[in-house]
C-alpha cells in the first residue's frame, strides 16, 4: 500500500509545486529551491478539474495512509532493539539512511496534517519545509525500496492471500524466526489473526478516508466530511460555500470595497473601471472548481469579465501577456499572484463579479475576484484592486 | 583479462570488508548526496534549526512515544487489573480483546490526526480562514467514537449469542483455548 501510495503522494505534491507557476513574479514560495523545484511543463488550464483531483488525492490519500504508516512502523519495532545495532559497515550506513526514511516520512505527514488544520506550531514556513523534507524522504525511500523489494516479494509469495483470509485466530501461528531479527523470538499467543490485522488496518484507513473525502465533493456527499477542516456547510444561499481567508481576517476595509472601488488596469493603455462599468461589459458564465492546496475543493458557477477582454482594454494582446494581480488584502501571503499567458488567454479565466447568480459576498471577494480554470485556490485572488498586464518574459 | 579479474577480486574484497555489494554503497552515497543537497536548501532557507528539531522528533515520536503508550494501554487492558473473578460458566466467554482494541484504536487514530481541530487548538487561525469556529468537531469525534463502540458491542453480542446457540449442540467439539501466557501465577 505504501509502495503504491507514496509515489502517488510524491508526484501529486510535485505537481502542486508546478501548479503555483513559480517562475512568475511573486509566485515562488521556495526561492532557495535550487534544483529541487524543477518542473517540466507550464501549468495548463485544461482540464479545469486537474488540480482539484491531484491536490485532493495528495491530501486525502495522505490521510488515508496514516493508518498504514503506523502499522508499518509498529511492525518493524523489533529492529529498534537489535543488538549489536549493526554487524557490518554496510548495515551501519543503511541504518543511518533509515533515520532519514522514518524521520522524513513522519515529518511530511505531520507537517501536512497540521498545516491543513491551520495549526501552525512548527517554527518554519510550511512550503520550504514540506518540499525539502519530501526530497530528503524520497532519497531514503528510493534506496529502501531498491534494497527491500526482492525481500518484500519473497515475503508476499511465502503466503497465499486466500489461505490467510481463510485462517482464523485459532489457526494463526507465529512467523518462523528470520535472519533479520524482525520476528520476536518468543511471541505471546496471538490475539489477532493476520486477516484480522489486515481488516483492522484497512478499516482504519477507510474510516479516515470516509470522514474526510467529502471535502472534495459537492452536493449531499460533502456532508460526510465530518472530520475534515474545510468540508463545512454554510447554508443554502448562492454564496454559502467554503470560505478560505475571511474578509475581516485580511483587514478588508468595507470603505475600500464600496462605491468608491475602482479596478486599476495597467498596460499600454492604463485605465480605471468601476464595478458598474465592469458589469456593463460582456459577461460570461462558467462552472469552475476552486481547489485549495489544503485538499478541499468545490465547483461553483461564476459570472464575470474575461481576463482576455480586460487585457485588450488595457491595450495588450492576450496570448502574449502575463498579469500580476494585486488584492486589497493586507498581511496575507497571497495578496498578489501572477497568472501566465495561457491563463490570461483562456476564455474561461474571469474577473468574477457574481457567483451562482448573486453578487459575490465580501468573504468571497466582493467587489471582484479572479477565477482561473485549474489554478490553485490561492491564485484566484479575492478583492482585486489592480491588474498589471505585462509582456511575458522570454 | 588480467585487469578484469583484478577488478573482480577487488570488488569481492571490498564486499567482504564492507559487508555488502559495492552497489549497495553507491546507492546509499547517492541517497545521502540528494538528502544532503536538500538539507543545504533548508539551511539556505534559514530554517535549519527548527527543521532539524522537528525532523529528529519525527524520527523518534512513534518508537519512543506512541509505541510505548499504545503498547502499555494494550497490555493493561488485556491483563484487566479491574477484573472481578466470575464463577466459570458452562460456556467460556469468547475472546473480547479485539472488540475493545479495534474501536479504541480507530477512535485514537482519528484523534491523533485531527486533535488540533477536535480540541480547538488553532481556533484563531480557523476562524480567520473560514469565518466559522471549530466547535462541532469535538461532538463529531465523540459521535464517531460512540458509533464505533456501539458497533463493536453489537458485534460482540452477536458473537456471544452465536457461540451460545452453537455450544448447545456441540459444546464438546470445541477444544478449550490454550491458556494465555499471562497473567502469570
């Protein structure tokens, strides 16, 4: 399970790194990454649900595998007490790599799980720690798999799954002694069969999954997310969907969002637009998901002005320009974001003014917010005050 | 040919001294090189001290904290220091350990994952983010815990009933369970 699950979590994690379009100004959260934050492609806007799926999988699969990880750590406990700790130099070096393996995997799970609960007790910024910790872990994970894969296949072949599923507690016998000292020399009488343990760990995973996966869904299934930080029900109105960063917390001054609000466009033809002027432009409506790095997501129907139309208004040609978006918010880490040429040019990329047929609520970014297909949630900037269109760096 | 066999014997000599194939060492050197480079990025980010403390803590938290805690709890529960001696009935009680162990562990796992939410430890951040508070989570966790224990109790009752009805016909066919290695004496 871990062998299949960890690469999926690692890949979806690195995909999320690419989804932030870190090359663009203001988007890099790990500026000292060196070679570790590489990416192979520009982040696409098609399909619109891609980030919703990859990041939902990253977080929910991680939660699901906590039980499996704990079972794994429990099963190798006897190794902790082997004496002497190493019989050869090779073993000593390998055990040192296990420190990176165990430290790395628990570090990644703990920081990820605390972060989605907004429990920022760690004395470092989440993004660099989670990224670099992942690479330390993956280095140790790769060699661990390379060394242990033949042994794992041998162990799995030594028992037939069907036979084990037919063996109850009365027929459960301890494992024969092994050369690695993983098997206890004098085990107590078993209290749980092997099939029982499988069901136990599998059931624990399913419960964690079942109580959190609803945060990635819409409709009645969302209510099943009893234990997930962002699977909450707000009500049944057009603006009653998950809020992330409430207006009050971002020090949004209601005076700034009132009739005096103007959207500033910069480019070859700088201009200012009121909300009424924006509403008088050609409006478009798309159902697009908003998907957060914390794993939750929801699809809503947004109405607004195309970013491409705003680019033209500012005298810039969509397809050749990026945009730097600035918010009224103060103090947040994501009060600004850059969108790529592809994101600006996509006809579904909107400066949204309305959602589900009603004006945006203040918590959802009134007077205007960005919504871009397949962009991470934090790049759908709320309370937009300024769009700076500039030619893409070559 | 002579050089080939020299390389071959060198490789064997090294394998004996090192304790494994040289490829083993190469793979580990590559591992430490990548991990070391990642660590250098941690230093460049200026967060190495906190990172190191949390990393080492993560490496030992299961083995030196969680494992002793849940093992001790498990052993204590199985020895049942609160037990009252019952007169031996005609039917032995079916083993009950797992009917207590499984719901406790599942509820504990959910608490382990979601304790900041359940205990409201990040209330300020949570309210700033969602405009809601964390008050429902304690109740939800207790609800799930209650359902788990109720389900387990129900499963045990079914098991008890099944054992009782089947023991009426084949009480002598069931071999007595081997005595546990505890409690001693």
